[in-house]
C-alpha cells in the first residue's frame, strides 16, 4: 500500500473502532442506566436492581474497560498500518 | 492527643510534603512549565489527572448529593466519568500529537484564526475562573471547620501553598504534587467508607456492600431497607427515578461532553511522552477516579440510612418511635454547632421527627401522629462525608485525615485550573497575539507572573464570592460542552471544517447556552432579571438550564456544518495538518526529565 492509502485505511479502521466503543458507551449508560432503568430493575443482582447497578456502578466499570480496550486495539492498528511512533 | 492538634499535625505534614515536591520539581523551561516537559509516565499522569479532576465538590459534596437524590444522583456519577471515554477516543491522542501547549492554541492553528483562538481563550477563562472560586471557598471551609482557623486566614494559607508549588514548578510541580494529593484524598475517602460498609453489611468493600444484605437481622438488602425507611416517612423511594427521563439523559450528556471539553483536564494529556500514552493515560485517570466515584454512591446510601435510623429509632408514628433530642449522639451536637445540621422542635414533644412534609400523600398520616412539620430543618449535603468517621465511631486520626483529604482535593483542582488560566494569558494572549517574538526566558517569567496574578484573583473571589457562585457550575460545564468540545472534535474529525464554520458554531453554542441559563437564572445572574421562574413547568420541553449544554453543543455542530458547506474549504496546509494529527507517527519527543 502507498503511504496515503495506508493512512486512509488506518483512519477508517480507527473510526470503526471508535463507533463500536461509543455504541457500548451509549448502551451501558444511557440505555441501561437511564432509558430502560425501570425495566431492568426487575432483574436483581444481589441487592441491586440491574438498572440501578448500571447507573451507579456498572457503567463506570465498563467505561474503564472500554478505554483500555480501545488503547490496546489502537496500539495494534498503529503497528499494522505502520504509523506508530519511533 | 486531642483531635485539633492531631488534625494540625496531619494537615501540616501533607503541606510540608507538597512544598518538598515543589522544591524538587522546579521548572526551568516553558515546556516544563506548560506541559512538564512531555515526560510524565501515563500512570502517573492518570493519577495527577484524577486529583486535578476531583474537586472539593467531588470529595465533600457528591456523596451527600447522591444521599438525598438517590437514583437521580447517578447523572453525576455517569456524567463525570463517561466524559473520559470521549476524551480518550475523540480528543486526547490527537491533541497530544499536535504537540503544543494549550487548547486554544490548537483551535487557533487548526482554524487559522486568532479570532477563533480568542473565543476559545474567553470560554476557557470564564469556565476556569468560575470553577476555581469554588475550590478557594472549599479550602476556607475545610480550614474553618476542622482547624477552627478563620475562613480568610484559611484561604490565605491555601493561596500560599498553591503559590509555592505552582509558581515554582508550573505543570511539572503541579503534576507531582497532584500525585501526592491523590494518595491523601483517596485514602481519606475510602477508609471511613470501608468501616461503614463493614458495620452495616459485613462486607468491607463498599461497592459490594451497597448491594448486600443488612447484618442487623432484618435480612433485607441494604437498598430495599433504605427504600422502605424513606418511603415510610413520605419521601420518594431511594432507588426510584424522580426527574424526567429526557432531563436525566441531557444532563448526563452535558456533563460528559463538558468534562471532555474542560481545558484543565485536556491539558493534562499534553504531558505524556507518546500518543499511545495519551490513550492509556485516560484509562488510568478513570481507574483512579472510579475508585472514588464507585465508592461515593455507597457512602451516600449508607450515610442516609444511618441518618434516618439515628432519628427514627422505632416504628413510624409510635409515641416513642423518634429520637429524644436530649439523647442525640455527640456527632449530632458537633455538627449542630457548625450550623450544617439544625433541629427545630415544631410540635414541642422533645423528640426529632424527620419526614417529608411536602408530600401531600403523607400529610394526613403525619397529622394523625401529632407531627407538625419536618424538624430536621437543615441537613447539609456536606455532612454525609464529613461526619462519616464520627458516625462510624472511627479513631481521631481518620477524622484528621478527612480534613487533609478535603484540602488535597481542593488544592489539586485549584492548581490545575490556575495553570489553565495562566497559560492562556502568557501563551495564548501574550505570546500568541501580542508579542510572538518574546524570548523563552521572558515568557517563562510572564507565565509565573500570570500564575501569581491568577492566584490573587482566585483568592479574592474565594473570600468574596459573588452571589452567583453556586450557579456557575452549570455555566462552566455548559460553556465547555457547547463551545470547546465541538470545536475540538470537528477540528480532528472533519477535514473540511473551516474557520468561519467553527467560529459561527462556537458563537451559536455560546450564545444559545448563555441565553438559556440566563433566561431562568437572571441575566449575568443578577437576581430579579430572570425572564421566567426556574421551574420544570417553564423549561423548554422540561430541559433544566444545567442540562442545556448538550443542546448547545448540538446547535454548534449543526451551525458549523451548514456554514462550512457554503464557505470555502480550509487551505491545503490545514488539511495536511489534520491528516498529520490523525496518525501517531512523528509526534514531538519528550525532553529530558528527572
């Protein structure tokens, strides 16, 4: 691949990854934690209603995992498309 | 040793530590002063970012806010953490690749316009100054409450400490003190929480305790028991939703994009050595933030439960079901003297009734009990964290630690904000617009003077807070969400976004958000000038002024996009700049660092 097309491919791979991560980000906080909270509260995990758990605990754990997932996948993409530093 | 001496010792020891770090981490160049030489390890930067981000409000007020809002308090938890996902995915790595010193500098170069840079500087200064007032106030409050030092003296001491390490070390000094401050504040926050969780549920991990069964023999889950107790007293169930779904949704969104657009947070990601580090560093920041933010809802719920059970000792409505005022615990008395807790014996029975006297459904019941109104007339949010160690019966050194933790939270955030303000003045205004040929040495001196000036102004405003101080948080987040975040994001993700589009977008976001907030809170917060009462019936589609930032951002995106379609595209070299920041290769290197 020539360098411009390679950069193009890298960028669209990145956009796909961002879209995937932001979908999960939206689902766990806005969908599970706010929009569907009452429905999910019918399901119990321990003493938590599931919707309440997503709103006050789960969404934050998943946010953390999402960022590290994104960072590690991007590290691989940086290598694969040869656009990494150093 | 008495509590006061112990508190002085603990707080004094932390202050000595901060000063020691300041002497060790002096800044010699502008690069060190502005971005710590770009040589901060991503984990260390994550920790510093967490301290930078978690303010006096996060440490002292948030758990109390959740204690009284219940489920609705989730907006703060999700809103103030979800923004880091946006930062890591959409902004931080690209701005690090750009490799300059300030957020406004990126906006100015990307949109090849000093006007755009100036709009960004103004938004940045307004957002940061409003924020820093709260921190200075927090320092004064912490001093006066724990050390019985006069409020003004407290602010002066706080100013002196920040002055020493921020003026000497700039970003470098601030970064390493923030790491120490994080350790102090997280320890002070989690230790009482662990003991309270252990007390109530037998589970030492508060995050699990919140979802556990009570050990009081009732065999109820903690949250179910809390729901039951508050409902029996006429309050809405703790876990139930109170405000509209649309408003919760938009408030969460506004806080998230506001967080991602706050310059003092973004700046921290300029300090790491590599682009890849900027991504992982955001993850580390969120790890350190989440330790406190996932503990806070447990602290809130457990403190609320403790408070309700302290007052309602027996069956609701039974003649001996309420605490006799004369028998109240010592912590109750202690907090009464501060005015944060206030009792008024409305029915003259010598017992405390704490219930929702605004609930119409409960009014008849209350009347039949002979209750004549809620007698806990003041229960300040802040008590929930500050009184926690006393309620749990923890030793004095833990109480001393909470004082040091509150001060650490306020000082670390204040320093980050002051740096954002002073770099905007010395780098964006002085070097960027007035005198581009200024020497490195002179710019460094100017940034130190700007920092000292910012500290004085912040201290003054902290001592004489304008009447609108409480209102301005909405403004800070609203502005960051509606102006800075969209401008940055479009600058990276839309190669064809031009100067006119971006400026029009920022102005549309700025004006719409300002007008909406002022409409309900008064023009420039002058009382009496509001156009409509700040109540849900008057809000447009039930959207509160605090939640409007997300709408302002949306209007910004739309306006910028439309204008960019009908104006000439940006010049070739700007399009190359955008292509260049999209790949990590060729990022500016870190300078030597110790």
